[in-house]
């Protein structure tokens, strides 16, 4: 019984420690204030940057040609972000032949695409917790 109480207490401490852990991704280089920017926070190479497999996802409005995607309650770990400029109601980035993006897009660390998306490691940051900001610039196809 005591072990369960201690385990529950440790879980509460871990959950509390995540509160205030915030990653803000500031997207600049937007050409207009229409639509929004949709961002996915990924925590593994196996899921990056696959649609619907993000650890957390957010949508940010565009104002003054900038959007800030804010991920809250993020535990320490290694993360990469993929994002794109969306029109109203759009939830998935449009791609053309060979999967090339048709919408403005980008990745954390401003990682670039080659014959496909960048690797998780080229876009990833090690995150120790607290509040941090990752500035990025959007790329237009």
C-alpha cells in the first residue's frame, strides 16, 4: 500500500513538473496574414513528420506576418517540429508529384528537404524543460 502511495506521489510530482514546460515555435517569413500555421511536435524519428502521428499539434493564427505555435506541458525529451501554412479548414498539407509540398512549410532548425523530408535528427532539439523559443522561417514552394 505504501508503495502505491509513493508511486502516486511521484506521478503527481512528474505531472506537476511538466506544467510550465512550454515550447514556442515562432514562424516568420509569411507573405500574408490569411489562414493559419499548423504545427506538429514530434518525439521520435519513427513518426517524424508523418501526418496524424505527432506527439502534440497546434494551430496558430497569423498576425503581422508571424505565427507562434505554443506547445504546453511538454516533458523533457528530444523533439522536432513540422509546420505548414493552412487555409481555413485545412488539416493536412497538400503535396504534389513525388510528395513535394504545395503549401508553404518548414521544420525546426530550418532543416531543409532533399529527396524527402529532413531526418528527425537534423530538425530535433534536446529539450530539458522550462520555457523555450525556437525561431523558424517558412519556405514557399
